[in-house]
C-alpha cells in the first residue's frame, strides 16, 4: 500500500442495502419519473425533453421521463472523473476506491477569530479558510466555505472563487453557478486560472455542485447553468436534498427515491444535451428535526442516508458526493459528536466525496477552530476504514519467533518500519497523563485547535495565481458587476 | 353530546383534516354564529396545538395537520360571516418566498406557526415578484409583510420589496428570514425584524404587531 497517495484508500466496506433492495429502489424511481414526473422550470430543458420523447405539460411544467432515456444517460455519462488541483499532486481520482473529504460551503456568518463575535462573513474569511484547508492532510477538496458579503452583491460568488483559487492549490468545488450568466463567468474564471480552455478541459480545477429542489423540481436557472457547465467541461454534482418527513416521505428509503428521481432526471437532461459529460451523484437526505424545524445535518439518519445513497451511486457506477454538517452552535462536544456520526457512516459505506468540514449551525456559520477539529476526526476515520489483511509483513511470524516469550517488540526493525503507517498519530487529541496535561495549562481540544489555527494563519503560505492570470480574473469580475438592489449601486 | 363549538375545537386538536369541514357545515346548520365558531372553536383549538408544540410535546407534522384542519373549517365558516364583521386576530400577515427562489418549507412553517398563534396569514407562495408583494399589500392592507430567501443570490430580492413598500406605507412591518439571512443584513436592507427559525418568527411578529 502506498501511504503517500492522495485521498483516503478504503479497505473496509459496510453493506447496508442488498442487491435486490437497490434494484427495487432503481425500478421504483423509474416508475416515479414515468408516472409522476418532475417539474422542469427551464423552457429550454422542457424542449430538450419533449424533443426526445418525454411527455411534457407546458402548463404544469411537468415532464414525464421514459425509463429508456434514464438508462441511456447512465450509459453515456463520463466513466472516470478526476477533480484536478491547481497543483497536480492534489488531483483527486474518483476511482470508487478512494474517499475524499471536502470543506463545507457557503455559510453567510463567521465567528471572528480575533474578537469571537458573530458577524457576516467577508472575503478575508474565504481566503483564510482556504489557506487552512490547503494546509490540512485529511481534507482533499476545497469549497468556498463562506460568502464574501463585504463585496458587491452581484459578484459575491466570483470573489469567493477568486479568494479560493488564490489560497489553495486543491480542487475548488463551488455551488453558486445558479444562473446561466453565473455559469459563464465562473467557467471563464476557471479557464483563466487553468491557463486556457484546453488545459482546463484536460484537468478541470473547479466543479459545480447543483442542488435539485425537493420534491421533484428543477429550478430554471440551475438547469440552464448545468447544461452550460456540461458543454464547457466543468464537472457537475447533482445534489438531491429531500428532507424525510417534510419534502420527502418520512422513511429514509422513500425519501431517497424522491432525491434519486431528481438526480437521475438532471443526469438525463445533461446527457441528452452533452453526452459524455462528467456528473457525480450527490445526495443530502437529512431529516427536518420535528421539534425545532432545523435540518438535522449531524444526525444518524443523515449518516445512514448518505451511506445508502453511496451504495446506490455505486450501483450506477457513479462516484457519490454526500453531506455532513452539525447543528452545534460552537466547536466542542456536540459538534464533534455530530461530525463524527455524520462522517463515519458514509465513509464506512464507501462515500467518494464527503462534504464537508468546518461549518456549524447546519452549514451556515464558520468557526476556524472547527475546521482543524474536523480534520482530526477524518484522520481517525481514515484509519478506521483503511482495512486489515494478513500477509507476511502483517503476520510478522519471523519477528514473533525472534522476540519470543517474555520480551518486547520496541527495538525491532519491524516496529520501526510499521509504526508510522500502522498507527494514527493524533494532532489535537491529548493522550498525555493528567499531570503532564495540567502542567501544560489544562487545555481543551478547542484551545489546542485555536493554537493550530493561529500557527497556520501566521506561517502557512500558498502560492497565489500568477500576476497575468490574476489580471484576467480581476477583469472578469469587474465585467460581471451589475446594478442590484441592496448593494452600493441602488438604482432608485 | 358536546356542543358544536367544542366539537370544532376538538377536531382541530385531533387533526381531523378530512372530517372537520362537515362539522363546520353542521354547526352552521345548527345556527351557530360563524364568528363564535372560528374564535372560540378553531382559534382556541390551534392555540392549544401551538402551545403543545412549543413545549415539545408534539411534533411538527401534528402542528401542520392541526393548521390544515383549521384551514379546511375556515373555508366553510368564513364565507358565512356577515359582511362588515371580521374575526379578531393577532394581525394580518402577507408571506412569500422572494423571486427566483422556490424554497418553500421554511416559509410554510412560519405561515403555519403564525396562524397557530392567531395571525391571519395570506400566503403568496414561492418565486414571488416584488410587484406581486406590493400589489397584494395594497389590496389586503396587512400589518406585516414576511419574506423568505434561502440563497445568498436571492437575498437582495428582499430589499427590492422593502424600499417601495415602506415608501407607500410607513406603518407596515417587514419580517425577513431564511438560512443565509442575518440580523445585520436585515437591518441593512431596512427590515423591522429577523428570525433564524419559525418559532422565533412568531415572537418577533408579536413584538412588531401590537
């Protein structure tokens, strides 16, 4: 095993759904698409579906999609997807054998690292969190974690992308390509950062996650943008977000059927429009908490839903992208419990992309400290899912014979050769004795996380985009600025 | 045998969405004053349901079903209210999700919670254009306009409503909410209140509309 390869190599896989369960879910979904249909708000997407034999009602905007179109889309889609980094050592190959952790994305609030005050997020938060993500070993794909709300409202998301590109060399996935014009500008920025369209198409250093709308709806802007991205070589994730009991049936499997119908119909539209385009299977089937009305992002139901969604994605031969978050309001016990629960379930079931670390209040509030705590959680889980096997090296019969009864293995070469890869060496978990811990100031995990963040922000450097590339990026952002309500250029 | 008003109150408390309309018709046949049936029957019933939800004794679907039952009975009773008379309510509210945003559930929850707390709610649905918010508010003359946006990209749409709305009618209060919306942002665009969740929205609404 090559311990230096990028991503988390998996050697363990839990099986939750049987093959016949998966087949039932698939056939049930095809039934929904044929009989119930999906609401498609984009006129051009409705035309595309109608031209290809779907029954489309222009009044209700509902399209009924025959099974063969879905089955054909599953055959046509791109087979192997690599999410490239600005630096090639961070290329994430979605080979269905590796898991990749992403940052969480697009919160609007940050708890200021210096003052501890809650405030609207700013571009500097996007830059700082990007740098933290770049430095972490167990987070492989970046997302702009919060929005640059201090920038002009029409180009907030472009500043998010700009700050991300300049502060991490890892792949950047965004979720803000929700209109055709957004898609065009974000693509143009990606091409500029990659050194041109040709280079970008070979190694796409960005991708777009698109949410479908539960139950069974496709937003016009999102789908028009998606078809553009598919043409332009920008990999897509279609992410279903039914909430069991609210926007999906209360049963997790029933809700998965709703989300699956959304994802498969979006896949069908992209493959009809741009055959062979790259689509990742996304699902965030987290229930609504029935007492507080908050989405339960760190619940065991979300974890198991993400696990079975991953099994369904693999049944389709697609990499999965599933979610985790926490409803905790501050870093610490509850956040750790929610993130651990939310990550371990899907990763044990083989999740390919797990999004993402570092946001609280169900993906809306950024605490810098939580990013590095979550990195530690993923590190522990990576060890848990690596797998165990029996060969000459792991059996170590020769060493057992050499040491014999009553001695120890500390001074053996076999120990030296294996200890750095066999044992997960924690960074924030404190395993010292009580005396040693109290003499060093009785620091909590959160205190230690704070120190780690401070160190990263002070010392960790990421090479920015080259000057001429930056000039192009700046020009694209400037050109995209338009008058908008609620911003500096009110027209009335 | 319970009287008609008690039966209506219990039907809301027992979430009898399918049968409550018949009970309402029956009460009118028996000569019950529709205003009494609404205020002492339905409103009292939904108030109890709302309180139980607030204490965590019942779950969201039960609250929603209670509100649905109330709606079904109102559809029968309201047309029978004599012209010129109005049911007393905590206030009149127009609610909707802003243009280009079709997220529904948060807005629906707030609407449900408001009506379970005695507000009269006019729900405009999702993807509501600024012009429609303005037109409806001219027509209905609400105490409060409530708007929801779930995406950072649609948040600015709320400002698009507030400025002209306040220009026309200074007294009308504006409540905003939705995942990306913050207290600071709400103030910046001239909203009177903000809430991060549905229960909180009721408290803010009660403070704004007195």
